């Protein structure tokens, strides 16, 4: 392990040196060979534009530019070289920080994808539910808005229990089918549009105030996107409302079931004393 750590640090330091060296060299070249003569030309032009004709100015610019890299301009050259090095160093550090964050994000993404795959392989239980889609009916091969009610029911059930994870894009037999057909039913056929639709379902059938209990994430497994809705349990009872009819759902085992009024009251009393 120690040897692996040593090799990793050597590679990391080498990468830092390469990034910083390239940026420092670029900054030095830009400031010394471009900005330095350009500054001299602008300064000479401003000082002489009222005294000379255009052709004379052009000739003078040639003289000024030829002196830019002469020995007598060495102090100013040093200034531009130092500024270029500093600029390159800052640029290199900033660029390396971006690369470092990108590597960390990619690593976290791989870990999350691995966790998602483990969740799927473990199957449905008290805290995990699979759904093929939120709108696309794979049997009828068309959009079916009634499926949104199934999604809302599942989310309410988790909120009224101990919370859980609703994984969309996975069949009951744990086959990953992805979200593409589901996304095609939306106006915005991308993960952002899909996420907005999920929160729209929550706001419509449950209540916008409960949206904060849910977190929507997307993972790519076997070249297919899946959606994981992480649902926290609610401190107060949550009801699903459809056509002015409210229903209390509860996650029990690997299924979500409606409770009668009597069962709901009894359950809430039990939970209050837990």
C-alpha cells in the first residue's frame, strides 16, 4: 500500500509540474512577445501621433518595435517576464483546481453508480421500490398519465413510513431498462426535464411543501440512465389528493398500501408514541 501511495503521489506531483510549467511558459510568451511590444507600440503612437504623418508613424513604430528586445529595454522586459510568470502560475493553479474537482466528481459519480447497482441487485424491500417509468406505458406502448398516480402513491408511502428510495427505469425483476422512452414523453427530453416532472407530480398530488423531502439523482448504468428519488420520512402525516379525494398510503414490506380512516388514526397514534 505504501508503494502504491508513493507512486500515486509521484504521478500527482508530475501532473502538477506539467500543468504549472505549461501555463507559466504560455504566460511568459504572451507577456514578453505580444504584450510587451504591443505596449511599446501603443505608448510610442500616443506620444508621436500629433507630430508625425502616418507614414512617419509607421516608420517610427518599426524603430520602437526593434528596440523592444534590445539591451536598453531589459528592465522593462524583466517586468513583463515576471508578470507573465505570475499570471501563468495563477492560471495554472486555477486550471489544476478545475481538473482536480473534475476528477473528484468523476470518482464520486463512479461510487454513486456502484451504490445504485448494489441497491438494484438487493431487490425491493421496506426502503427500495422499482418502477419502470413515470409516464410511458410499456404494455400499451404509449403515454399513460395514470402512472403518475402510482409514482405519487409510492412517494407518499415512503414519507409516511421510514423513508426510502424509489428507483425509476428498473423493472420488478431488476432489469435496467432506462429512461429514454419515458423522457420522450416529456417536453424537455433530458434529465432536467425529467426532474422537473418528478417535482411536478409531487406538487400536484401530494403538495409542493413536501418537495423538500425528496432528492432526485440520475445514474448511468450499462449505458442507460436511471432515476433515484431519495425520500425522507415526514414528521406529519402526508396524504395523496386526487379529484378532491385524499388517501393515506403507507409503505409496508415491499409494497405500498392505502389505509382506511380507522387504520390511519390508529397508525398515527402508534407513531406518535414511538
